[in-house]
C-alpha cells in the first residue's frame, strides 16, 4: 500500500497573508431541487469536520508538555508522522473528518490536512491552507472517473507581543507528497470555507460511488453553500442529477460550472453527455468537437484502448497501450496492474513481476493493497514452479 511521505518545509511568508479577493460567483439557489431527494441525514454538515475528541485534546496537550524544547510545529510533525509515533497510513477509500482520521490512523491527503490543522489549533498554532498547483491525477471506480488536486498547510505561531503579526522564522509547511513531486510548485492560499467545500464535495462523490444519491445531493449542495466559488461542486451536482434521471437539472448545474470555467474539459465532457442524453445531438457534437481539439487524448484514453485489445486477445498491443498510460500517470496503480497482466499473458514474467509490485506500492486503499499482494504472491508462486520444472 502507498506509503505516507510527509515533507516539512520552510514557509514563504507572503503566502500567509490571506487569499485574494475575486469576483463574486453568480447566485446558485436556482440549481437546488430539494424536493427530488429524501431529507438530509443528521451527519451531513460542517460541524464535525474539524471537531476534536477528548483523546485528541489529550494527545495535543501531551505533545506540548513532552516537547517543550522544540518549536511546536516540529513537535507536532514528529508526533504525527514519525514511524514510532502515531503511524499514519495513506488511504483514499473515504474522506474522513479530523476525529475519524485520528481514530483510524489513516486518511487521504485532505483528511490528513484537516486532522493536522485541528491538532495544531489545539496547540495554539495558526493554520493557513494552501492549494498546490499540480497536474490533476485521475482515478476511476466503475464507470465514474475522478480528477484530484492537492492541498497542504502552513503551521505557525503568533508573536507573544502582537497576535496580528507573525514570526517569519516560526512557520513551516507540511505536505504529504514526496519532495521531488512538490519541488518548485506554485501554491495559493485558500480559506477554510474552501477546504470545507472540498471535504463535502469528496463526500458527495463517495456517496455517488455507493449509489446513495440522496446523501450525494445534500453533500454537494452544502459544498456549494459553503464556497460558491468552488467549481468542482457544481460539476458533482450535475453528475448527481444525471444519475438521478433529472437531465434538465443536470444541464443547468453543468452549464453553471461551464460558465465558471469555460475551458474546463471536465464540465465540457459531462455537459456533452447530458445533452446527448436529451437527444440534442447537434449541441453535444459541437461540444465534443471542441473537446477533441482541447484534449485529443483524454485521461484513460490509452487504458480503454488497452482493455479493448485485451478482450480481443492482442496482448502485445494492450501492453504497449498500458505502458503509454503508465508514462502519463506513473503512480496510478491500475495502469501498472493491467500492464502486469498483459505482460504475464505474453510470458514476460520479469515485467509482470515488476509492474505488479508497482501496483502494490502505489495502491491507495486496503482492498486494492490486499488484491495486488495476493496477485503478486500467486505470480511469484508461478515463477517458482516454472523455475523448478526448467531445472
């Protein structure tokens, strides 16, 4: 399973002065159709996202008492991310709130940021969230495809004599990616309301995967209410309407997303699908043509062609196509897995073994990790039997 790599960096002071003011997004009330869905559950809200449990409070107090000689940022970093301490693991199966992440000792990038922020505040530190400008990473669950960004956080402490100013030397960035992947990347400060919207949008997407469209709707609605400028929530809302069979409502939400980001290939693709579903082929084709110009080889393009080649028994072609996806997304486990399978079908056990290991190393959930570990064990057993017979 993917290891948790945490990087502690000196902060750039200018990033701590707050987010930039922008144009107010257009009104959103017309996008909501509450009557189409069951009533929201009691757990759908912002109250518990950063809430800390008594165990977390005690943990934070123990850090302060036990590491008095260290800066608090360093003390928290050591307590959370050194192997002999809390022993956190990366797990993308669900987006947990602070308390759930602490209790499970695992979480995805956003969950880990939220938990760290909650504990830092218990230790009287300032927290500044940052959006990190990276190329979107893609994953899939069934027929749903997901694009993911990246956030990190800056921890600091107020000056004793003036709580409105900060000591430049007492700020540090905590990031959950390997150093080589975040070096020289541009970061932008974001407000807590955006982090809350990200959390809610993730929960909406996870509910959609479970086919719980009622919960998905309310999470997406709450996300939009918390940060109307956060584009992803409108796209998620449109997909929820689409899966619920409400195509006119889906179109309205996706057109709103498209208006916010006219060059978004994600909004463009989803809007084209909804238009086609309503029998409006000419409009859908126009969007698809524009999309093809902007993104001729979209995410999973070579993977899907590789899957078709596998079904046709052309394993050499499939291996080549899967390798192209690995070149584009070297850390996505499923591409390595299928490259291993194609190599195995071609009798190339060395390559099959290599990419099955990479699939295991890059897996992001316990289920995927167990699956690839089992496949790798069977592959090694097959290799041992082959070597025995050849000798």
